């Protein structure tokens, strides 16, 4: 859905919400339907398992087989070259995956823990994990945006974007 291309009234209507927000009962029903507003994580792998996973790719297996065959036919320089390439590829892949894991951990730490949302027309501080589609969230200067959102109304909006940070003023 391209919510950013639609006007605010259309978005609110399509989400079956209102400018007063959702009722507590409707928010609870939607929480059951859509689940919590949390980043989904896979089970964490150890660093050793991340490194071993670099050797599971089909082309890497083919290169390892080529290195073994080269070794059997006496082409020592080819064998060494292939092994160096495979190990270098594994190290680079491991470093990238390790950094991605660290970035995800940093993102999770930076997520907002609470949000100010309209529930039945009354502003209420709720856990950010309980935000659902159709909630009307009130942002203030310096607050972390607690979820993906469609802005409906802004006053002197400014944003500061960094690799792992987003702050919005509404």
C-alpha cells in the first residue's frame, strides 16, 4: 500500500480509524490480528556458526571441490589460490554478517519504548509494541518515532536522519 501517496482522510478511512484514534477494544483486537509492533529476530547464531555458514553457498562448495581436485592432480599453486580465495570470501562474508547483527542490535536499542497515542480521543502513553495500524500517534520534539507512520499533520517538521537514527518533530 502506498500510504504516502494518499491524503490523510483517505488513509484514516481505509484503516477504519478516526481523527480521535481507535477505541481501546479495537486496538486490542488489532493487536491480536497484526501482532506486536516489534522487530522480528531470528535465533542468534554464534560467531563460529556465522563463519561456518559462509561455506554453505553452492559456488563455494564447487570451489572447494576444485581445490581438492587440483590437489590430487598435483597443481599445488592452483589449490593454494583457490583455498585463499575461499577463505578470504568467508572472512569478508563473516564481517558483513557480524556488522549487520550489530546494526540490528543497535536499532533494537534505539526503538521507542512508549508512544503517545489517541485512544478514544484521549492521549495515552502506551508501550510502542502495542501500536497497531490505525493508531493516531502524537509526536513531540525530541521523541523517537515509535513505528512506521503516515504523517497526517505537522507544524515546523524537521527530521534528522543518520544511519541508525531517526528523529521527527510534528
